[in-house]
């Protein structure tokens, strides 16, 4: 332990800790500076009990705390939660992680997800990331959802099944599509791996992703897992868009 602290002190001296979202100095690696912390919107109750969409007020949540969309068409997953609202503050964290070759950000984002998803993690048997199609994985070189799943699993002491799901074909962007069009676009796009059926049977799965928007991708993944024998599927994401019904996008 002392050696670890000594090494950390040396690294901090050679490479002073910087804010996760900018270059401002911070006391410890993995923190946000005061300005970036203030510019980040953390999701808190009240939220929809199913999809995790934030309500404007407790009164707006109603007695069942379920949004109108989930009442009209309940998703296949039991509950979804996210740590951050996907606004300009969250994008400064998520976009470099996703598109700018910053895989190390998974370890810094993981504590936010562990805190936001504590109830879901408590009942989860196994964590499974939303998969990338092999073409996109080859281009990006890593699956950001898989990195998050590993980091969360390590912190929460939960097993991770990185290859529990596969994307059977590439899918086009869902932006601008109706709910029916999204369902058609994602039909059969995900499947549980046959050699993982025994590991999924009767398990409560926590699906991990970076951004939750319309919920179409999470719903398709949940259906594939349930068809393979999972007992229940919840969803935990780093961020979610403010109004996914108004601006449907992929994920």
C-alpha cells in the first residue's frame, strides 16, 4: 500500500493531475475541476422507474413514477439508470472516450455509474456490455461499453460477461426514425452467444452502455438476453439525452 502511494505521488509530480474534461489542475487524477463539475448535470430523483428519464418535478412523476411512453409501451428491460444528463458537460467526457482514443476514461467514469446504478448493481448477477459490430470494433479498436463494464464490475465486485451478446449485423443510425422504424431497423440485430446460454440462464443481467437515448438498442439487447434465458435485464449507462422521445437517436 505504501509503495502504491509512493508511486502515485511520483506520477503526480511528473504528470500533475488534470481535470477529466479540461486541462485545469485538480488534486487527484480522475476528478473534475470546480468549473466542469458545475457544468455537469447529474441525474437524480425523480426519474421514470422504467427508463430513468428525469422528471421536471415530483408532481410530474405521478404516483407510479413511470413516464407516459413507458406506460404506453413498456420496454423489455425492467429499469434503466444513467449517471449524467447528456448535455454539453457530459459530452466533454463521453465523446473523447468514445471517439478520441481515450479508453482510460472508463476507469474515471466507472465511479459515477456505480453510484447512479447502486440499486441495479445490488440485484445484478452479471454485467454485459452492449456489443459493437466487428467492423466498427475494428475501426475503433475497443468497445467503450465493454471497458465500462469491466471497470464497473471491478469496483462493484460483479462478474462481467464481455462476449455475452453479439451484434449480428451493422445497423444504420436511428436518428429521426419513429419508434416503429427503430424496431424494424434493430430487428434481429442482437443475439446472445449460444455458448453463453448456460451462463445466462436464470441470471439478472445488468446491460452496460455509454449513452442511453431512445432506448431502442437497450430494448433490443434486453429482448435477446431474455429470449436466451435471462431472468431479468436492467440497463446502466454513463449518460442519457434529456428528451429521447423528442430527438430519437441511436442507443
